[in-house]
C-alpha cells in the first residue's frame, strides 16, 4: 500500500469513527486527523476532550467546534499553537478570546494581532470563503474587515 493510500485509509477510518458517535473511537480519530471533527455529531463537537484533541492535531479543526468551545481560551490557545500563520484564529468566538489566547501563547497581544492582520492581507486567497467561515463577532471587527478588503484589492 502506498503512503497516499495509507493516508486515505486512515482518513476514511477516522471519518467512520466520528460518525459512529462513539467517544473513544472519535477521540482516536481526531488525534490522527483533527479535521475528522467536521464529520462528528453535534454532541462530539461540544465535547471538550474531543475538540481539544482535534485542535491539538490540527488548529484548523477549531472551525468545526461548537460555538461555546470557540469561546474557550484553552481551546483557542491549543488551536493557535498547532496552526500555521495563526489562521485558526479566524474561528475564535471573539476578538477578546483571540487576544487572550495570543497573550497566553507568549506574544504581545498587539504584536500578535498585527501579525494576524498582516497574514490576512498577504495570504488570503479567497476572502469570500474566509468571511463565511468566521463567526459573527469577528465579522463585526473593523480591523478584520479592512484587512480582508486589502486582501481582495491585492488579489484583483
């Protein structure tokens, strides 16, 4: 079996595990592939242990967590530490949670926030998809709106 086939088989088994709504199987699944949280039931997406395991494996999995867990600083910190370029921060429940997570990760809050906005401006390829993924409080933030507008203008 090739590496790609092994990866696909692991991914498929992870998806099946979270769909079965079994806590133990789902925990193993998200530890292998955090994005398996996407296929999880509402109950599993609201489970702290499942969600923190998922975001520790892949910070982007925060996108699939229940809203109340997106407001949990410990969850957002774990997602921030395991995501590249802070993109998991888009899924934090609010700017306040994001800033608290940034501070807990050892960054100056303003410095981290500015780096995050710079990332948005330089790397957002599809601002419309990014906008759809963000929670409502983040959409209301003027700095984020401005950064997304800059990203769109730079992409033409």
